[in-house]
C-alpha cells in the first residue's frame, strides 16, 4: 500500500505530510498509541477467533467485513478517477467502491489483492488498515501508518490524520486532468464543483455537477464550465455491475459522505488542540508553581478557535444551498434516517430535507459520535456553551443568522431529548 488507504476518491493526489500538529509525539502519540476504533475492535476479535471472516465470491471478505462492522451496502458510492495507489485497476469501466457508516470506511477494487479500511478513532482521528484478499490461512487485519499518512495528513484534512472527498475532471481512462484543477468537497461546496471522477445515481433537481462526466482527450475544460451529464438512474450501460454489491452510487450517500469527513476532521482538530493546551498548561503550572489545572486565556485560545469552527460547521452555517429537489436512487436515505435517535415528536437530526439543504434539522448527527463524546473536557465544555448560546438565541451574531429561531428551537428540543451528557444549564434553557 504505497500511498495511503483511502486515497482513491477520498484523495486525488498525495502531498507530503505536514507537521503543523505534532500528532506523532506526546500527548497524542498517533503512531504508537493503541487504537480503539471499530476496525481495531474487529481486528482483536478476528485474532482471538471470536469472529470468523469468510470469503464470498469475487468480493472476497467484503460482505463479511461490512456485516461485522455494520456498514450498509446502500452506502455504496463509486469513484472512477485513477487517484489511488491501485491506479492500474481503477477506471470508468472498473470503478472503486466505497462503503461507510458514521465511523468506518471500506474500499473495494475489483481484482485487487487488498481490501482497504479506515475508521475514526475517538482519540486518534483517522486510522488505516488493510486485509490481503488472496492470502492463505485466516485473514489478518493490518494497521498502516506512515505510508497512508503521506496522503491523509494535509491542509485538506485540517492537518490531522483524516479523510477528504475530492472532485477532479478525468479523461476517458479515468486519469485525472490535473491541469484543470480540483476541489475538496464538503457541504459548503456548490454542487457544480462536486463529484468529478465519481459516478452519481439519482436525481439532482436540475442542478449541474461534475459527476458521470469524462473529459475528451487533450481537451482542457475549466471545472466550472463542465456541463452536467444529467440525471443518471442506471449505470448498466457504463460498466458491468456484477462485481459490485449494489448497482448504485447514490447522490444522497455522496452528500452525507462530504459532510461527514470534514466534521470528523474538525472533531479531531479540537481534540488534538485541547490535549496540547492541557499539556502546555500543565508544564507552565509546574514551572511556575501554579495550581495544576489552571489554563490561561492565551492557552485556552488554542482550543477555543477549533471549538468555534466545529460549532459553525456542525450547524451548517456555510452550507451551499440546494436549488432543486435531490432524490437518491437506493434505500440509503431511508436506512440512514432510521439509524438515528428520535425525540418524542419523532424528529431526528438524521432526517433529510434535500430540497433547500441536506438535513431538515441542520445540526450534525455526529454530535452523537464516540469521537465527539471523547473530546477533552475544556473543548467539549466550550463547544456545548457555544451551541447553547446559539440555539437559545443568546448569540444573535450575523455568523449564525442563517439559523432561524424556529430551527434553533427544534434542534435544541431534539438534543435535549436525545443527547446524553448535556450540561445541566441546558435543562434550564428557556
């Protein structure tokens, strides 16, 4: 695995890992710390023979792994750009399949000897693994670090081990047209910039995007001038669907994926910065004989900025609006929504809007994640305080003006009914 686990589709090109955040040293110790993400848990179960993974057909261990990790087949999305270390096996006729849930990503390339995984560890951020598909004997899940981090630590992952979704024009073979530039896609990206190099099935409500489009040889098109291929409901004429578990590359799954990966990276940034601030404060207190646990205003700013960024992203304040009704082609939307907790009125943060925005109640469902719950106390307290300020209307600043009083009230009520561990002052909210 020469250049990182989720490089295909989630990464369009590798760049040298940056060291803006010292993830390889105390107090994070990314390279040596034991992982406690779902794939690490499965690895331990497989090694102790409590779980037996069996190959099934040409997909090898894929079905068994998805079942073991509770990753829905309906989450399948297909990327055909040659942007993985497995470039020779990926093309518009043989795209790479990605499957995901709230914590795990699984990558499958037909004909490959390797099945790829990554997961979000509550303390470490993105952690990367593989299984050799054709190895004799029981499968071994292997954690990978240095080679994967060549791609998976950069400014596009907020300088922490994490993920990204990239959009780039490709030629008819799937080779990226780098001269035309590329985009990192999140829920803040206009649809016209998204999904270059990806198949997209479903209805986009008349909105143009870069999906399903191949750039003719030697022709350079400006990304924003690429004409949409229109709605594609059936990929059968473009590739053989037999090697895949689903015939879809669902547009709603892609929208969720783009929101999710940046949200996870921002949680990791907040975690890292809080740990670094706490360590620094401890060292200062020891040096000057101050009471341990004291954090100065200047030190607190190390995590207050990431907390503010996290709150803004989780409340979708810069979300690119939808200009038409988006409809998926698979059961993904229904299955995704069914996974969420609901308040007494039946409302959930996983309910979709898909007409003017992604979610009906714009607050990220990843507030329920283990990674969010594992945030160090100072940054979690800051995040909860800022959420409360915004949702109760105490903060009327223009930065959050997009969230109407009705939306704020609905989100607040849903969280009060469904989110354990909220601060006591939330219960006294007006």
